[in-house]
C-alpha cells in the first residue's frame, strides 16, 4: 500500500527562523516519485519539487532545501530564513511507476509570524 | 503561458440541484485530473483522463458524480443531485505525461469552492 504521512498538522515560526516540514512515505515499489506542493491562502496548488527514488541527492533552491533519505523513507523540506510569504499549507505526495494513483499527505499548515 | 483554468471559482447552490464544474487544461497536456479537497479527507483524486479517455475513476465517490472530457481542451465534473456533503474545493490539474511516468508535475487550477446548502 502507498501512504504519505505528514505528522505535523500546524507549525508556527517567527520570521527568519528555519523550519523543517516532515514527510514519511510508505511504498513497496522500487521506483517511485515524491513531490512537494505549496497551497497558499489563495488556494491554488503550486508545484515545488519532484524527486525520483534513484536520486537521493539533496537539493537546494534558494531558501528551500529537500532531504531525501530512502533508509528512513523520508523526504523532508526545509525553509531557511522563513518569510511571511511562506505561510501556506504544504503537501507531500507520492506516486509509483506501477500505480496510477497520486497519494497526498494531509498537509502541514505553516504560519510565519512577522 | 495560461495555466489550468477552472470555472466557476465559487458555487453556492441548494441541495438537489445539478452542479457542473469546468476545466480547461494547459494546451499540450495529455493528462487531466480532478481532485476534491476537504478538511476531513484532505486531497482525493477522483478521476483522471489520458487523451480525453477516462483511465481511472475509482476515486469517484458515487453515481451522482460524473466526469467528461469531450476534447483536449475541456472537461466537466458534474454532480447530480448535489448533497451538502459534496461541499469541498474541487481542483483540476493537467500534466504532460501522467502517473505511469511519474515524474511529470501536475499543474493545478485555482479550484472551485463548492457549497451545497
């Protein structure tokens, strides 16, 4: 079975603090893809990143970084020097090559306090 | 480039009425997805199409829900008759290459916020 768990329902941080959003996934497939999406208060879903299961290299994009660890089935997302504009709900998602379903976590609501 | 366009943005209607949600995918994308988002159940995939053909509708909650894609640039999600528990935000998304390939991001529309009274 495929499953994505985002244990943190809500997080609040003060502006400029670093924050890490956790994502733990379950799959029996050897080939799969992981995604992060951002949903700001305006409601739309914005694609942030995708990783395939064969590439465990961490990625950095500006203030965003992602730590993919197959050993712990985790794909965590860190925002460095958070800003108010980072306030949103962030979703982690999984899909495998053998499946045809896109599994979303329940999301983590991040509030950055000025 | 125009993104995925959904209409209406908001819909309020009375229980029992027919509701039709519309979606225009990004030009050139061959996959289209309909999702529903609620506080209780999070994001759920309802159905998706490949080249206008429904591939998997296992997420459609019941027979009251139907989806069509008459051409590559238009899809509808219909609820008839609507019920209060259908109240949710409905998202349409499109991608070039779909779940089987897995590495193509889905681009989401702004969603339709549906309220059934």
